């Protein structure tokens, strides 16, 4: 690969860098923030349950992206548990909007949060 040609993943998801830790992609404000999390299926299209540990990649008003060691089928209803100091975990419920393998060999899972 030539140094002047960007990788396929870099071309696929342009992100405007900013000094405030906020990513801007497709007009939506996303805040880059990494915390450990647990993702578990609430309802899967094929009925197989799973629970996986991962790490958040970013948050937006309408969803979040997490990095997991396994793919999750688009359309799967999931619950994400985020740790909170001195309190029960924060539970977010949503549907998987995209699941793609990233350079590190893990999977980035985009989750659209239900209102």
C-alpha cells in the first residue's frame, strides 16, 4: 500500500477531528469516550443469547459505538450496561445498526438507542 492512499476503513467513515474530544460524522455530534461495558442480547433475530464484555468508542444523542470481540447481527435488540461509581450500572437499550470488523481484529458495533 502506498503512503498516499488511505485505507478502506479510513475512506469509509470520515471523522472531523476537533480539539474538544467530539467527533463529527454525518452531521451528528459524537463524543469520543472509552469505558468498559457489557453488551447482552435482549432479542436476537435467530434467538441465540449472548453477553460480551467490550469498550465504548463514542456516544451521541441517538446512540453509541462499542468495540467487542465478536460480531453482532444488525437488527439485534441489545442492552448495554455502563458502570457508575457507587450506583447500579446504567442500562441503555437499542438496536444494532451496524457491525464491522476493524483493523485491530475486533468488531465495532453501532447501536441506535431506543427513546
